[in-house]
């Protein structure tokens, strides 16, 4: 579980999530030069995260992502707030 972290003013993605079975809860990605949260893994859960004013997507569920759960996250001011190219993404 990755919980309660902040990624701010980074030169790439705020959080780059690969692999499988990861959970990110209550993290913040603000003003990064890439995506706020870039997901390219299997069985990833994002809950209560915030993505604000990133140059890329707020939440980018990449084409290689499978079975991503996106639960009560918030995004605003990003180039695109939410982009889902994954397979089996569940939004609640």
C-alpha cells in the first residue's frame, strides 16, 4: 500500500505504477510535467487520490493496464483529467 504521499513539481509522472496488486490511497500529484498517476500494471487499486494541474493526464490508465479499480479519486486542471485505455477498468 502506498498511502499519504505527495509528488509535486516533478519532471516526469507524479506516480508511475507498474507490476501487479498495488494499492494507492490518499496520495496527491500536483504540477508535474507528466501524468499525475500513470498506471500500466495488473490489479491496481486507486482510492481517494488527487491529481491537480499536471501537464499530462491526471489519471492515465495505459493500454497495458488490466483490471484497474478507480474509486473516489479527484482530478482538475490537468491536460486531460482521466484517460482510460486499459482493459477491465472499474470506476466507482
